């Protein structure tokens, strides 16, 4: 399941540098996560790095983009091959 940033984001910039897939970008009012690039850090780390550094806990699982661990691993492999 990809992650998403909710409207409690304070635009602190902490998450951008932590994302190994470059899935996080500045949005109009808050940061956004590209579901096509988010693997929840599968293939890189044991846990999502952005969640660990977020001071306001505004990064949550996105039920609109449900994916199994195998699907996240396959996405990681596609991103690495590109």
C-alpha cells in the first residue's frame, strides 16, 4: 500500500531527503507522495523512512492504493530497473 501525506503536514522538508524512491514532492499546499513510486521503502529499508522522521505524524497508508508486500517488492524491482 502506498503512503499519503494528510493535511496536517507542516512542510518541514524532513521527509523528502529520506525517500529512496524520490516519491515525495512539494504540492500546492502540502507535500505529496507519488503512489507509482512509493514502495513503503520495501527493498531499501525495513520500515518507511518518511514516517520515522515526520514530526507531526501526517504520513499514513493510502487505502486507495492497496498493495501486498509482493506487489511492493515488484514495484521496487521495476523502479530499480528503470
